[in-house]
């Protein structure tokens, strides 16, 4: 995730990482890219299993390093989260992969149970063997991130849960609304199917949804179901993608639609959320949304494209530079 955080020391950097990622890492390795003395981006992956063979480990860490290299950072800080017996082997492999590509490592840190240690510093005055206390949850860094509207959920599982489908009475209401939307669509294309009418209805539904969320409103069940049915047409999905932009209200729009539509209509709003999150620099959210799209429809064209975009760590800024 893009951040442009200014930090003065490693304690502040560690406090900023959950807001870079959108969640607090556990049993994971995070990489923070630095540019012009600012935190430029963050990436995170789970610790590999202990029994992972050497060839597979080299390939896995090599892919991560290549993705970081494409971001062109001035330097990288590696942060491992967990016990030393699990974290240290992963840190060594990650450092080797980064150095092989000529990426400068500012430092390598380990965080566990409210303390942090440096692998590179053995000065007892600044890096005591018992570790350094992490900043409290109400630190200045946390307050600044919250003021910016950034959040740090307790774990990645909580991020996934935020995009889960609604259930109970809300699901029952959406199932009924979807049946009405399908009947409405059947009436729209009855007789000789007029594609202009479908496109007109789809564009109107997208624009109305954008207008509603831009002004702080929400869609009704019937409006959400109607939009979901229309977005099943790839041309309507493309129309919504063409209108996408890095606005938080768009992320809220597609999050709501994704959670409320019936499972068969999940791919389009999931992709639209993923694309919006990518433009906002919220990589973890983008990844979770794209994964939902692919789970619902393996091989979905736009989801597959976004999956590769995220896998190659191509940032919006890189695209803007290519355009220039």
C-alpha cells in the first residue's frame, strides 16, 4: 500500500506498518519500501511452512524480491513477525533474495509480543538484547494514520471477513430482490433483444449508484440486485471499470454491492472493488477482493488480469509513469 509516511525511527516505522497493510501481521514477513526518506509502500506474506524445501523457498522468496525490485525503492526494511525459530530463516532467505537483485536493505527487524529486535544492530544502548518496547496503540503515528482515514484491523482474517456475504434476514431479502431483478431483466429483453436498452439500463444503474454513494447514501436491496444482474454483462462491467477512480466512496460502493449480491453475481463487483482498491494503494484489500472474484468464477477475465497485476506488483504510479 502507498503511504508517504514520515517516520523518525524504527519504533515509529513498526507502528505505521499495520496502517500500510490495513491489518496487523502475525507469523508473517513485511517489507517496507523507502523513497526520499518516506515510507513508500508495504507488502506482506505469511511465513512459509518449516518443511518447505530449499528450491521452493528460493523460488518463492525470489518472486517476492522481484516484485519489490519493480517498485524501485531507495531501500527496504524487512520486518518479521513471530518467534525467532520461525522468523529468522525466512528473514535470511528474504535478505539474500533482495541483495541478489541489488536492493539496499536499511535494516531487518523482528517483532513479537510487544517488542522488537534488530538483526543488524548489536549496540546494547539502542537495541538491547531483551528487545525494545513497541509504541502503544494510541501513538502519534496511529493517530496520524487514523486522521487520514486509514485503519489497521486485528488480522488479515478480519479484512477477509469485511468482504464476506451478508447472511440471515439480509441475505433472504437480497435473494428475493434478485428474483425481482431477474424478472425485470427478462422483461427488458423480451421479444427481440435490444442491446441498446440493456446498455442504457446498465449505464444508468452504474451512474445512479455512483451518485448515491458520492453523496453519502446507499442503495436499496432492489437497486443493488438490479445493478448486480446488469453487471453480469461484461460490457457493463467494462463501463464501470472505465469510470473507476481512487475515491473512498467508490470502495464503499463496491464493498456494499459485493457483500449483498447473490453468489453468482459476485465477480463483477469484486473486480470493481479490487481495481478501486488498487488505485487507492490498498493492496491487501485489492488482493482479497480479487480472490473472492476468482473463487466465485475461476478464469474470470478481469479477475485474472487483476490477479496478474497484483502478482507483478505493478502500482498505479508505475502505470502513470509509463503513460508519461
